[in-house]
C-alpha cells in the first residue's frame, strides 16, 4: 500500500500535459493571428517565395474554399463534438509511450478546433494568412495546420502503427461491458 501511494499517477500527469500542451498551441495560434492582424490587415501581401507562398490577410466567415459562409452554429457544433470526442478518447486512452503519438494527434486536433472557435466566438470570423499561390490553395492559419497534420497522422497511425486490438479501448461497446 505504501509503495502504491508513492508511485506517480501517470493518468493525472498525462491529463495535465495534454491540457498544458493544448493551451500552449492555442496561444501560439492566437499569437500568429494577432501578428497577421497587426502586420497584414489592410496591407499588400508579403511575398515570401515569389509565385509560391505569400502571407495575405483574410477574414474567413466560412470553411475552406468559402464553403458554409456564416454558419457559426454549425462550426460551434463541430468544435463541441471534437472537444467531447477528444475528451472521451483521452479518458479511455492508456497513458503509455505506445499511445503518445495518438495523444499528440488529439492535442493538435483539439488545439486547432478551439483556436479557430475562439476567433468565431470573439469576432464572428477566423483570421487566415498563409497562402500557397502556386496551387491557389485556400488561405489558412496555424490552427488549420494543426487539424490537417493531426488528421493525416491519425490515418497513418490507425493504418500502420496500431493494431486493431490496441484501438479497442476506444470502442463505444466496451463502455457498456459488451
């Protein structure tokens, strides 16, 4: 009993690391958006690589490619769903080195969703500023990068890193004892 009390609580430490990392990434996203407002709003684009990459200010009231303009309730619902699903997964996930890559993906996913939601709640639009003009890709921001990288890595991890039985901890049926 004495040894058990002195052992570190890895689950609690994992939750703390998760939330501190998420807060740091949201801060980084908001800081870069603040820089975009201060240095790009009402200014000409800043060309970093001619014909390839620019910094260009945009107030995005929709999603990528201008879809769903003004659908703030929908975006709030999506962010809330991401938040709930990530918390569910976090509660189910073993805090071991094996699951660290998945935990990092969840931090990125939640940080991106909450970073953009902070903009939508505070100003009714998201500040975007990265633009790949070479392929005329939609203007995006740091939070969008978090979500894209997280989604890509989660696909790779579930296809080639984790075995099916390692992902069973996240199954809904497991909660009901089935």
